[in-house]
C-alpha cells in the first residue's frame, strides 16, 4: 500500500485514484480492441482508498494528551513571551488546525485564568521543595519601573548544590510594589519574602547596587552581610575616568550618530571598506548608562579608522566634528586604559560560574596593570589612569578586610592562599577557614567517634594527637604535628581541621580557566569537612546582574501589545520563565 504524508488532503487522494482508474480503464479498452492476446488490467479495489483515508485521519485526543499539549502551548507564553492573544490570531489557529484538527485551542481566558495559575502553583511548590535542603544562599535584589510606570522588585537567590557542587539560581519574587523605596520599606518587603520561603536563616550575603537606601536596609535594618554589586561599582569607576576625556568621546559619539542617521554616509562607508578588501562592519552607538558600550564604540571606531577617515574626506558636511591625528592616537591610549575594566566586567557578569571568589584577585590585577600604565604619552590619559586608581581605592576600599571575601577566595582552588597581598592576610584567611572546619568536625560527632575508638587503643597509638613522648619519624608533617599537639583545649577537632586544610593547600592550584566547583565535585571525598564549608561559605555571585536580567525579561513582556497584562500575570510569567 502506498504511504501518504499525514498532511496530504484526503479528497485529493481520492481524485487522484479516480483519474488513475479512468486512465487505466481507457487504456485497457484500447488495448483490448487492438489485440485479444493482451490480458485485461485488474480492477482497482474500491476499499483501498477508504483504508488509506482512515490512516490519514488524525486520532482523537484523549484527556492526558490534551493536557500535555496545553502545557507545551503555555511555553509559548512563559518561555518565549508570546502574547496570549496569539491563540485568537487566524494564522496561528489555521496552523494548529492543519497539524491536528481535533485539538481544541484553549481560549485566552482559559490560558490566563486556569492554566497559568495552575502551572505557576506547581512551579512554586517545586521550588519550595527544592529549597528545603539548601543550607546557604547569596541573595540579589533590584527595583525597576515598567513602561506603565509601575514599580517592581526582583529577588533572586544563588546557591551551590550539596550533592553535585553545581551552581543554582532561583527567582523568589518579581512583583509590583507601591511603597516608597525607603530603607524601612525595602527591609520589610525583603524580610517578608525570605520568611515566606523559609530562608531567613540561610542568607550568607546580599548583593545589591550601591544606592544608600538599599545598603541601609540590608546592613542596618536586616543585619545581613552586604556587598555592593561589583559590576555596578566598576561602571562607576569607569565613568569617573571617562568624564575626563568627555570632549573627545563626544566627538566620536557625534560622528557615529551621523552615520547611524545618514543612509548615504553609511553606504559610502561600506563601499570604502569593500574597496579596502574588508568585510563591512557598522559603527557602534553607545548607551550613556553603560560604560562598556562606550568602550565598544571607541574600539569599533578605531578598528574602522582608515575607512572612516576616507569616508569623512568625501562628505560635504562642515558641521561634523573633525578628529585630528593626535586625537586618534589618544583614542588608542584611552582604549588601552579601559580594556582591563572591560575584561573584569565580562568576567563578573557571568551567571554560570561563581564570581565572588574572584573579586579580590581581579581587583589586585586591575590595580597592578593600571600602575604599569601610569607613564603615558598624553597627560590627559595619565590623569585618567590616576583617577581610575583613586576611584578603585575610594569605591572598593580594603576588600581584604572582609572575612566573607577572604574565605570565599581561600576556598577557590584556583587561588587558595596565594591571591592575597601579604602573608599576614593569607594566614588570617587560613585561620578563618580552620575555625569553620573545626566547628564542622565537632558538629559531625567525629570527635566523639574517635574518642570511643581511642579508648580501645593504647594511648601512644593516637597518631592524630602526637606528643613529645610519642616517638615519631621526622617528616614534612613534623612542624604541623607540633602545632597540633600544642593546641588545647580544642584537641582532635582542631587537629583534624588543621590537617585537612593543610592537605588542601599542598594540593596543586587549579588552572585559572577551570571551574572551581567541578574541582570540588571531584575532590570532595578528600576533604569531607572543608567541602561542607564550600557549600556554605564560598558564595556564588558578586553582582546584582541576575536581578537586572529579570527586568530585561519583563521589558520583553510589557511591549505595547501586552502592556494591558496585569502585574500579577507578568510576575507569574517571569517566575516560570526562570524557574521551570
């Protein structure tokens, strides 16, 4: 039997068979008239078409299948942010009908009043169940105003999964707020959110922008540990120095704006690039609120220097700014100064890997490379470098005074105790971690277990607590054994902690481009107590970028076509987009 594509029209198939049958009958008649030796063609069976028709008919959709399709349909709205009104569009309905005419598309009301709340509730319960076993989280939060002038608050948490050392992120809240953004109101709102989710005692660190009201809410009202968004701080540092060369940057900005507005100039620029054997590229317009967009504008402008200068020579406009040779050279130096900042911004804006442990290392590296640039050909650029160094000092302060950052850096196998500015700081970070591990050993009951085992052994066999009377061979551990023997009254808890931390330090450093959490997943069994501290104290993000990304998603939803969506529906859609 000839197989048909399931979308082939059955009526067309029947007509086709009818024509074939008629043609076959006519041909047979002619051949019979001409020669009686040729056998008569066999008649086409009528039931063949009817069987084929049944095969092509879409099966009826059961309740289970209908629910499954409905749930997939919902992904159009919370994954792709399609407007709910698409189910009323003629083209979409015809498309679904040709796929399966037996599927009844849910109405817009069913989608928003039944399916959306049900799937939201299901997602909510799944997330709550997930967070029960989480021991420590980093929280980020931010505020945003929609095109409808409605204010929203977003709260995300980030944590390291205990079983597999994977970085996880959850959106707790993205909802409208009508209260004034005072520190008291912000604190009350955040407290309500974390209490609702049962994580009020699990917050290791809160990361927000540097606004005074949010800082006060976190530090003074809620008494949480706070870290100002590193990416936001870098943005402010960049602005502090870009303003010093603003006249030249404005010239570049005005020229780029001209090419963006003028089709004639853009065509000419492309033609010249082709004549030079280059693939045409467009100039980049910066966004004043994002410093790195200014960097990318300058970078592309310099890349297209020759084509731009050739194009400008052919234009008749006297109103456009002129960039002289010295200014082109100065732009190149400005780019070099901004490059390290751009690299730091890119690294710290990542969301699939831990960034908190890199803060001290990257800041020290940034200061180091800027100090190497202090001697510049242009006095203005040198002033820019000095301003950047001062801004880093003023805005970031002494990062090594933060125990949170010290511990996080120490627990990163790429950095351990070699990332700090002095041996004193390195030793302090080590002691902080040893104390944490000691607490973990004690809590685990390991000390009690060892004490019970030691009762059955001669006292001089207790190798974990060597004394001066215990004869032992000289080894690389001798120095540490003496330290352990002298540590009282913590005894074996502290001893175990020191040994485990020291073994970690003596293990080789992980390559800089490798994932520290992957390393911990592979080595956790070697460091049973230290690995638990990693889960609780290493932290995850150092920026509030995750919360900002939530608002980018909301901006996609609240287009003109969907601006009538209630804030409740918007919140549900974003929550599911992040958490499903």
